[in-house]
């Protein structure tokens, strides 16, 4: 059964249960702020196929505008005022409920030629059918997004390959890099303006600067500082998380994009995605559009992939070095991979051996993650791991070292810390993860982690011993019930 057949079957079922004259399902277009008749079942022949109703117009538009149900027991107006009939059908009762799943997806309506037939109990039933319709619509949206994402990945691959060819093997200044990045193909992300925020090497008084280019502009890139506390871009850079504002209302306040006094056209929708590397934020990609509801989560995923290319271009002066770095960075999270983490850890332990000091190693292992992949799918599982990596990045500050060690296990090395402080940090990480809702385009889930801790040189005399110790600590904590922190205890 395809999508349209599934809708028609559901609408026919609603008609039978409600004993309605006509049942209609309108789908919402948030960008155009209008409803389009997608499916209907009627005992007459005067329903206008393809009817479009703007938000706020008539009873159906009112439901969309206020996201509230309406029940009219004495409908005494010309039926044509409902806007989807071509002639008066002497309708006496009308009911409509919003179809909602995080946002308005549509409006489900029933009517009758009898008065006082739609009871509060029937309204609850109709809302249940609306919830079922929301599941069908959301599933179709996810399918369409996946199809679009597959096509976009191919375009992104060609774009990134061309980006490396244009940058070449020699060192590239940031202005040139930003100019290439700002010309992201609009077939990937439809936008009016694009900007790249990077660390301000030439402006020590500023943390980040924005390189900004309008999509229609052929002139140079405009460079301006980023107000970290007041601007939308600053929020992305400070939190290290994507920020999507589907409907930015310019109601006189004009939210700041980058800096005070900036010149910019009206903004209807905003998408900001951080550029992450080694647990830290190295910049952000910013997109704006005059129209609302222009961007989606899939656009954020594409931008994150592009962010890894930005990191490669920033970190290396030659194509050989860029290739070497690609082998050290985990492709999903942007963190150090196992090889890179072990190399960096080896250097730190060698420094402790010669100069003194201590190091705590935490192994953070999500509980039951194999089952998560089996139940919600690997795409959602990858989104959860990426979110977990961002959360852990908030704890990888200063000299702390963070990496993805295995498929779903992360390691955090904390230098110069005490036994108690490191366990306190581990417990804080555990509580943070436990209190976070992990979201993807297809599923939401609460996760927990089990954390093992080992200390150098107290628990081990070599890197190999330290690794074995922290693994034993995790395994022991798992056996004791998971979602806990446990320090390594030597076997007696």
C-alpha cells in the first residue's frame, strides 16, 4: 500500500466511524502558510479537489492557525464558506482537529447534515485518528528526506572533491577558503545567505569572525566579528550544537545574526551548524533564508559532513597532511579515532614519566547500544552517537583528551587531576547523559552510560596496563547493573 492509498484507507475508516457526510484531510505547508486538500471521502459530489485554504481563513484555517480543535453543533451557514464545497450541501454540524507531531502537519475534518451529532467522545476519537494520520505523514516525510539525502550526498561528494581541487596542495588563507565554502550549491541547501565562522587568528581580541556572502552576490566576502553572547551565531559556537529556527519573526527586535549594527535582509529561517574537531568547536556554518521553514534536520547532517572538510582544510598545508589527518579523525563524530587517541595518550604518559604528574582515563560506554541500533535503526543510532560526542566534548576542556575508541565507546583522558575529582567528573557526565533526550529524524530515546575509571601511574605502569584496567572497570560496572561509575580495583 502506497502513501496515498494509506491516507485514503484511513479517511474512509474515519467516515465509517463518525458516520460523516464528508471527511477531509488537509496537509499543511508551513512555508506558504496554507493547507492543501490531500484526501477526502464524501457521500456527495461537490467537494473541490485540490482545494487550498490559507492559514486563518474560515474554520479549517482557524484550526491551523491556532492548532486547536473546533466543534460546531449548529452550523447554519452556506456550506461554501467551508471553502472546499462547490455548492451548498446543507451541512448542520462540523468538527475539525489539528494533525500535529512536533509541528502542525495538517487538519482532519468531518461534517454531517444532522445537528448535535458530534459528541466530545467522538472528538477524542477523531483526535486519535489525527494522531494516526500524523504517524503516516511523518513516515512519508522521513522517506522523502532519506531519498533527498541520498541524492544530496552525491552532490556533496562532487562539491567536496572540487573544493579540494580548488584549494590544492598549497596552504590556503581563510578568506579564500571561506569564499569557496560560501558558494555551497543551492541544490544542496536552498538559502539566501551563507556565512562561515572561524577562529580569529588575525584578530586576537575576537574569538571568532564571520566570513559572509549573499547567495546572489559575486562580490567579495564580508568579514565581521561574532558577538558570542548576543548573536544567533554565537549561540551555535558557544553550545557546539545545531540551531534551527524555522520561523524567525522580525517583529522589531530583529535577532542579531553576527554582530551589532550588521546590515542584512529580512530573515525568515535560520540554520547554524558547528564545525567540531577533537571535542572542540572550531567554527560554524550559517545559512539564512527570507522564507520561513526552509531548512530541515537533513540539511544539518549535510552541513556537518561539510564541516569535516573545513577541518581538513584548516588543519593542513598540503594534501599529504590532509590525507594523514583523515586517518586520525572519526568520520561520524569528528573526534580522534582509536589510532590518534592512542598516539596522543602515549605522548602524555611519556611526559608524566619524565616530568611527573598523573592522568585519569575514563571509558564511557553506552548501555545496550546494540539493541538501540536494532530497534531504531543505524541512522538514528549514528545520530545518538553524534549527540553523545557533543555532550562529552563539553567535558573535554583544557588538557583533556577525547576520542571514539570503538564503535560505541569513548575515552576521555584527564591530566593533572585527583582521584576524587576525576570520579566526580565521571558522575557528572553520567547524570548529564541520563537527563538528555537523544533525538534523530526518525526516533527519540533516553540513554544511559556506564563509566570505568583508571589512573596513571597508580593503577598501571604502562599504556597497555592502563587500557586493560579501564576496560576491567567498565566490565565490572556493567555486571553490577550499568548506568554507574566504577574505578578500577586490582584483583585480589
